[in-house]
C-alpha cells in the first residue's frame, strides 16, 4: 500500500502542485485547507505523514500541530514562509519533525517526506525488535520481562539471555555452542551440558508440559529452537 500523505494548506495552486508531485511519486494524497480540518483528518484517518502549513484559517498551523502531537506520533513537516531561527525552533518544539521554508521545490519536499518515512520505518522496526512475541511467549528486552499466556514469568539473567537469543529468529535452530557463546560473550565457553541445564529450567517456566515441550524444541543433531505454540 502506498504511503498516504495529508497536505494541509489554503493556497489552491500550492496544493495542486504538491498533490501532482506526490501522486507522481506513488503517494496517496489527502487534502485539508484549514487547521481544524487538519486535526480531524490527522487523528481520524489513516495517514502516514502530515505536511502542515504554518499560516492557516480557523486554527493556526502551530495549534494544529500541538493538537495532533498530543494524540498521535504521525510525522509532521511544517511549511512556513518565515525563516527566523526562533520561528523554526518553535515549530520543532511543539512537535514538528522537520520544516521547509517557502519557496521550495517539490523535489526537496518529497525528499524530506521520503527521509522521514524511512526513519519512522526504522524506528518502528527497532521498537518491534525490543518486544518480541513468539506464540504465547512475550519477551520485553527493555524491561527484562517475560510473560507466557499473559502470565509474568521470573527468569534468571542467564535464562533470559538464552530466550532472547532464541527469539531473534523464531523457528531457527541454534547449536548448544552458539547458545553458550552468546551466554558467556566469548568463544571460550563452559561445558555444553550447562546449556542443557538452562534449557531444562526454561522449559519448566514456559512450557505447558515440560516433559513434552511444544515451544522450546530440541532439534536433533543441532540444538534448540523457539517456536510459536
């Protein structure tokens, strides 16, 4: 699905030009011509980025930005004819992610749009990696918390580290040596039997029946795998 851009400006010629340029670059475009309509569209429609003029009827661009940011983290690019440093800094302080001063080229603005969308995608991917869900097992790498079927589970630091490794690529098989190297942070590791002890302890905490594991699976001849169950 193409990213949807909300263009907010009351200058018809500018709106037409931006709409044409954005649609040519395969973006979908929604248009609002005043501040109140901008807030309504940004909060109630599925938009991926807002291009918001500073000078708007009914509600200023600054106030519209404040209201949007209070309830949404959608990226916002401010358009302004002002180039005073104080005005630009104020726009960023109230929640805008970037700004472009008039006059500007469509290519410049679209470049800023693409950069912001890429940054947002990277941020979202990073956040998703910090909270991993494999079936009914949820691993929060920020808070060092694990829950199974919504129930918090207390793990030792070593158990948590092993579970974190196995959750990087669910379903992939990790050897005992890979697990121990990750646990110790070195290629010099303890006896691999130690890995089996940790795995056994983990199973008692995350499996419905540790004797018949469905989540932390033994991969014959390789090692272990974490799977959705």
